[in-house]
C-alpha cells in the first residue's frame, strides 16, 4: 500500500465520536497506509461503534491515562494487535466544569489537579507507557490549543495546555536520544464534543471568523488531520519539541483591519 504512512503502525488515543479530531487523524492515517490501534475511555460501546465507521476495521483498547495499572499494561495489550508502533497521537484533555467558564479565581486545587493530570501529565505518562513499543524510534504528536496567551473562559484548561507545551519540550529532550520525536499541533477551534463542553465556545468561533487570514471552518478537522499525519510520517525527521499552528494564521496577526486594502 502506498501513502505517507505506508507500513506505519500507530496508536491513536482519544476517540469518542466521528467529530473527534482523533477520528479525523485515524481516518486519514488509514487512507495514507497506516495500521492503527485505537484507545478510548468511558463509553467504550460508543467508541467501538464509531471505530467501525473508519475505512478499515481497527481494534479498540480501553485506556484511562490516570490509571497506573492500565498504563503499565498498555504495551502488552497493543502487542495483541501489532508487534510495535511507529507513532502515537495524544488526543486527550479534560477540565472539570468548575475549572472553565470565567471562574478562574475560584477554582479549587482539586479541579486544577484533575485538569493538569489528564491534559498535560498524561502526555508524559502515555509516552513512557509506549516506550517498550517504540524501540526503533518514531513520532509522538499531541493536540494542543495555543497557551501562549490567556483566552476568555478557557481558564485552567489554558494553564494545563501550557503545561502540555512545556512537557512536549522536555520529552523532546529526553526521548530524542531514543530516536523519538515529540511535537504538538496547535489547532484552531473545531466543533468537537469536547469543544461544546467549553462555556462560551462561540467566542472562539467569532474571533477566528474575523481574524484568521486564511479563514477558518470550525466544522472542518481535515487541516488538523493533515498536519498530524505529516508529523507522524518520515517527512519531519529533524523536527522535535515543536508546536505547529494549524489555525488559519490566527496566531500570527493582531486586530484584523475593518476594511480590505485595495
């Protein structure tokens, strides 16, 4: 089979619905020749049903990234389907409702700790759990939302994403000698189930509509999937610790002009 990922074996986490960014990456990865193994958490019957909508059948493993026992047993479960992996997609994030929506000053440490554990520390946990499967090196890609500035209503999830970005740099340092690259894709807002759980998500949609130089479609996850597939391929062999923006150029411009220049 030809394609950018021909012969690659990938572990793709975070699948929930066919609107998930993870689903878009899984679909495109298969179209580009990859063999994939999926993980999900919680509503496993739903995850398994959604997995059947991919171009090819793919096995699904339950994985709670906060459970040390499941992490310790991940490599063995993956080996039931493939003898190793060449790449991993980390598409996992969660913050309790109290950590979002404009109550930044009132959020408790317990809720903050949950957000940081699931959204940032899990990137390191997943990487370590996958090391036995990546003896020949490979690529780890995480999904991000640029945390270099404060956003309305994003609150402690923004702090967790900043932790994710720092974690990515330290993983690049420590995994590089093992031939493993780690990079993040900072996506613009896409209308996934996770996005819908953020109070005031429409503020992001409105901002991107008015400011992204290339425009931005909140219904279209394909640009993000393409970037992830490229980073999981062999076409970025000397890139690690990077955060690649796939946001229509939003991050690069300030206030958009009121009228077009003729």
